[in-house]
C-alpha cells in the first residue's frame, strides 16, 4: 500500500524557510530543521515534523524566544549548568549534548544540566549523538505534570522520559528511549489530532477512571509504566533534571499543549561517558555486538517472528526513510499545505512510497 512521503532534504529545507521567516538566525534555523527531520527519520513520529505547527504557534505567541542562545551558568571540570533562556528546546539540548561530549572526551565523564528550556523533542536524539561519538549517553527531561503519584489522581509529575544509547560494532547504536508513563503525551495528542481513540490502559480521566478519549486523557492523568515503579522512575528523572539543573519541578512546568504565550520552563540533563577512558572502544563495541546477537538470535516464543534490540528498528527505519522518504499522514499533509500558504512558500514536493 502506497503512502504520501517527503524526502528528508526537502522537508528540512521547507522547515528552515519557515523558521527563517520568523526571524530565526540562519544557524539556528538550519540546525532546528535538521533535528526535527532526524527525529522523524528515526521513527519518533509523535515528536518529529508533525509538531512543526505547534512550535510555530509558541514562537508567534511569545512562548519561545527564537533567537535565544543557551548561557553557561557554572562550569567545573566535566560538570556544566546552563540556562536555555526560554529558546528552542532542541537548540539548548543539542548544545548541551555537544558540550557534554567534548567534556567527556576530556574528563572521561560529564554531566550538563539545562534549565528554563522549551520542548526538547525526543531524548533519544541526543544520546544517539553521544553513541555515534563512541560514548555512552544518558539523558532525562521533565515535562508538564501529566502523571499522578501512585495511588493518586492529581497530575503532579511529568511523563519524564529517560534515554540511553551506546555504540555497537557494525550495527545501529543501542538506543532506549522511554517515558515514565505507558505512553508519552505526544502519542495522546497524535490520537487527538487524528480523531482516534486510545487504549484504556494508557490514561485515567479526571475522576480516576480508565478512558479511551484522548481529550479526557489530556485533562486527566497518564498511567506510569510498571505501576509504582514507573512513579519512582519519574521521581528519579525529576531529581536528575529539574533539581540538578536548579529548574522547576514538573508540577510547575507550563503546558506545551494548552498555552503558547510563556516558556514552559522544562529542564534537561545529559550524562556522557567516553568509553575509551574506561576500556578499549573497539573491544566494547565488539562485546556489545556479541551480547546483542546472543539475545536477538535466541529462541522466539509463539506469536513472535524476530527478536529486536532497542535501537535496531530505529536504525533500520532511519536508513529506509532516508532513501524512500518520511511518510506523511493526513494531518501532516494538510499541515504542510497550510504552512506553505501562510508563509508564502512553495508547497513541499509529495511522493507516494511504501514505508
């Protein structure tokens, strides 16, 4: 079955033209466009190009300062604290990641914490960069409160994702990226945009009952992964991100969905370890490959044809979409047409391909 798609290059150029018209500095415009497209290439569709219109709304209404550059507050050896100054979250997270990799190469291990950021997208994007530089990367971020403490029904914790990546010999990097909730809020909003119901295991309504309505889920609470363990994990992420950065807890973070006039005030932390400072990098990558093959070549159970490792599907999808294009659903297709008309930009070229 064919599906509408766009090339990564065309998509990046289109987004760059839009943000340039919003007075973004050229370097920021290009980098931000590339990061959004890379997110979709990896298959993190709920956090990728489909979010362009939402970012634009925040920029136009003042919630994102398009020209803000992250500022270093403190810097002691491999430990850095930064202020994102209410700018594009992707830009702050990318610069924090570059600085963390540089510091890890110098000191072996580094930690860069960022406060006063906006939506940073998929955390997997940043740890993957660390892995591609022969490092192990760990990153966390807080979001607006959408999860209740275990046993409660008042949203006080964010979906608070954590991502980890490591290089593998001759294979895509190991890449684990998961929210502390069963799903991220991005998947809820995607269902809302597509007028779809959600599984009743994802969220509770305001009365604390399971719901299949994405609007009720947004107004209610998301359920944590693994019950009370997910609740504890969300608190861990809060400590590593908000409190280490000197930012605000997720219960004070502004809504990314319900308002566009103020920075959301999110925090982001990335920890990077340079493998070479611990052992031979080639040996590490070889051992990773051997271990992963031992796991993925093991006997499958009924109902499963293949065993994957975290990051394998993303790696395969990245290569496929780079060659065949990024698939567009109805929402994305209509969004790009609307943006082209709004900003007087030539409509993006759409083709039909298999994803």
